[in-house]
C-alpha cells in the first residue's frame, strides 16, 4: 500500500492495519521538513564573517608594516643628516661627505633600510625615489641657522585582501632637517 493510499484511507475514516499505520507514521515523520533545525547556521555565519575578519587582520598587518617602513626611512634619513652635520675633527671644521649627499645615500641610508629587511633595489633599479640632500636655512627668512635637509620617497605595496586597496602602491615620504654644528652655511638654500 502506498503512502498516498494510506492517507486517503485515513481521510475517509477507514480502518488501517497495524503495519500500514506504522509505515504511514514513518513516512510522515521522515517527509516533514524541519525548519527549526540550525545545523548549517554556523557554516553560513562563518562564510560571512571570516572574509571580514581576514580583511581586518591583514589590514592591520599591512598598515603596521607601512608604519614600520616609514619609521625606518625616517631613522635612515636622520642617520644620513647626522653624518653630514657632524665635524670630522675639532680643528678641521665641517668636512662633510659630498655636497649632494650621494655617498650618504649609499653608505648610511641604504644600509639602514636593508638592516630592517626593506628592499632598496628591484631589478637593478633603486626604489628610493626623489632623493635630495642639501644645505638649507632652517630659520628662513632670518637666515642665521643652517643645516642639512635629506628627503626621499619610497613605494610601499599594500596587501589587504577583499578590498580595492589590494596590491596598490602608496608612496611614503620622509623629510629630515638637522642643524650644522659648525655653521658653515656656504651654498645654503631656502627649504
């Protein structure tokens, strides 16, 4: 006897044998949909929340690394400017490295950045851009205090998944000024 026939017999008020009633109960129990069952709810919630959680986590990591790179750039520029303003001996005045600071870039700034695992070259091309080292007036327009100014840019690749910022490049800029001790201001320019 089929399930439909059993249901018709029940509707007509007919008598069913014990076997048919048991089959009808089993079929009716197994054919009902339990909408109150939430067995897969955790999986759906995890599928919605985990991408947001990963985006937030990788965003924090990426911006933290960008801040680390910026601080390293500033420290490296400060080391280079410090080397330019210090006198080499007490009687010889300010015998700084070079007037354009290119040797400071190679001897102080690049090694300081490499020490923090920041690449300074890619494919034989320097990643340090717009490098400028010059003697400037620090108190313009009075022009009584001069010093070295070192500035440069560095490209940083953001890696934030599930956003439009993923693998986009931002340019970090640092600018450091330091007063010269000997006040030999020949060739100083306005900042």
